[in-house]
C-alpha cells in the first residue's frame, strides 16, 4: 500500500500458466488462454487503463500498478526458478488434480525456504514465463 501508493491495498494476486498433459475428459476446460484484458475495474480488482494520455491520473495509476505488479511477477519467476517443474517448457505429466497439489507444495516449500533464508538461483529468472500486464478499456 505505502510502497506503490495504493491506499487500502492489502495484497496482490497474479497468475501463470503451468503446462499439463491434455486430460481425456472435459478437455475444453483446460484450454490455455489469457482473459486478463477482460477483467473490469471493480472495488476488489484493480486493472490498468489502456493507453492513457501522458501526465493524467490514469497514466500515474498505470505506472504505480505496473511497478506493484512486477513484485508479484518476480515472485512467480523466483518460484519457477526454484522449482523447474513449473516452467512452461516442462509439461507436468500427471492428472490436473495432482498438478494442483504439486503447485501448492512448491509454494509451501518456497515459503519455507524464504523463512530459512535458503537462496535460489536468480540468474535464470529472466527466462521464466511471466505474463504481460492486463489492460482495461477506458
């Protein structure tokens, strides 16, 4: 809230794609797609404006939004760097339900590593699949 000038903000949420094998049932529910630009601005969701004029409040808002979102994207990048099984190039060859548990386990272990100051190889973070920021229609 204070660092990126978002009054009332409690946290940030972002997402990333984890490759899985195509399931044999309900395949249409597992299509890889991005719907970021389709999310509207709301009291619980803050999305950037599309192409605001320079120097406007909307442009300053976008700048703060992008800076704060980069923190969340970097966290995802570090998580994928620590646990290479989550990288886009790696296809998890398990049932989708198991992959969900695998992701949760990686997140828990990652948090434990942070608490114990166990370092991660950050040299390859730039090569990690990090999504582009969503844009909102003005």
